[in-house]
């Protein structure tokens, strides 16, 4: 019985894991997004006073149903928390407590508040207070945005530079507000009656929002306003550039590690050594395909070759289909011979492929002759098999 429970826990953990690319996880993520969208739509519609009674009842039912779904989800995630690799050294209770205190756990806890509020009749599903459910549920969208973690790392990595820009922003903000206060307080005593009011104008102007509710009238105030507007553009552009550069660098690091994890699963690459692998990883691209997806079609131009990291594909040759599994590769003959594709290739199950484009292949050929030699050897073998297969078909005819 414990073994069965463990297996069930592992399966549920994998299915509920947002970053997993398996079929079960994808189905759960789709259902989760659908439930979230239905809940938010129902809460939004329930706030419309002119809604018909039947529509109000349906919206209330959907709100209660979504609240139950999120309650069940939270219970399952809490139960499967010990299956997470980062909680391997903790007891089951310790792992669950740590997950409950994590950002995802706290978001999940907030999402089940509506279920408890409805069950104890503190808030009715059809009451005006149900609109607060939108705030609690919209946070769950963060679970579907793994790049938020990347953004947090970018801000952490660039915190010194961002702090410098923020200091410049504050210096310009306070200086502009103070100068404008002295220039404008006599002409506009209501708009610039004190420094906080001047700070409001400085913030609006520096962020280039420009509501137009407060406009300097004196020459000095307009000069300060002009400087603030230009400074706002420069400061915001500088901050955007820092974040964009940091985000791009972090994404390159993540992509490198992701490709490396897939490359080591291919035996041909694993035998090349770490130094050679580091050169290849930068050239490969990871692609995930669902079952029955046509990767390449016969007679298409051969602009890339593919290595199978996970899954299986079917090579539909004229004489007999062939299946290739993990560690196999295809598309090399089109690159070597510079001819159109000789077969259509379709995935038979969820498959992860490493793509090597033609320009990168020829660049690698100059540095890693052992890899190219292995590819050419396999290409010759397949070419002979194709020719013998065609000959056999001709003899049968």
C-alpha cells in the first residue's frame, strides 16, 4: 500500500508541476487556466446589476465551483509537496510546511479563501464582496509565468545599477519639485501650495504621464518642466535598457543549461567530452513537439538536422516506415548532399528534439570532425538501407 501511495503522489506531483512538459501536466495547466478564466469572468459578470436572474445564478454556481477546484488543487499540492526534489532532506510534514510558506503556497492559500468564505456564509457568491475574489484569484496567473523567477534574478543581479538609476530619479524628482514650488507658488497657490503637491506634479512629469491637470505658468517653472520631461525619458530608457540586457543574459544562461540537459541524453554527444560539448550546446536549439506532429515533409529544403533527446519519431520512407528513438537523429542526408528531404518524419509521442541548422552544422564541421564523421557514417548506412529497400520493392513488383 505505501508503494502505491508513493507512486500516486509522484504522478500527481508531476501532473501539477507547472514546468513539466508531459501530457498530463499540459492537460492540467489547460484546465487550470480554463477554471481561472471562468472564475474571473463569473465574478466580473456577477457585479453587473442589470444581469438576468438566470445568468446571476449561473455565475454564482461557477464561482462556487471554481472555489472548490482551487481548494482541491491546494490540498493536492500540499499532499504531494514531499515529492519535490528541493524538499528531499525534510520530513513529510516539514516539506509541506515549507511549501505552504513558499510564494506559490501562499498564493494557493489566498486562492482558497473564497471557498471558506462561501462555506461559512461570510461572503455570498452573488454578493458585491465577491468582486474581491478577482484579486485573490488573479495572483494564480503567476504560477503560469516561470519567467517571473527570471525577472527576480535579473533585478537581483542588476540591483547595484538599478539602485544608481533610482537615486538619479529621486534626485531629479526632489530637485524639480522644490524648484517648481518656489517658481509657481505665487502664481498658483492652490496647485503648488506645498512640496507634496509639487512632488505630485514632478512625478507625473518625470514619468512622462502628463495628465495636464497642473501646468507651470512662470518662465522658470516651464524651464524646469522641460528639463524634467527630457530627464524622465532618459532615466526610463536607461532603466529599461538595464532590465532588457539583464533579462536577455539570464535567458541565455537558462537556455544554455536547458540545452545541456537535453544534449547529454544523446549518446553521440555524451561521448565527445565536456569541452567539445560546450561548443555544440551553443549551436543547438531545443524544440518540443506533441504526438502526430509533422516535423519535416518530403521534398522540403533540408536546412537543419535533428537529434532525438526524448520521445520517438516515425520516418515515412517510400518502401517501409522506420522508427527512431532517444539518441537517434535524422535530416543529416539533406544537409550533406544539399538535396531536398527524402522522407516525411512524424512524432509518435511527445518528443523533444535538438535542432542544428545548416549554417551551424558547417561551422561545427570545421572544429569537430569526429561529430561530422559519425554523422556521415550514419548517413551512408541509411543511404544503403534506402537503396536496398527500394531494390527489394522493385523485385517484389
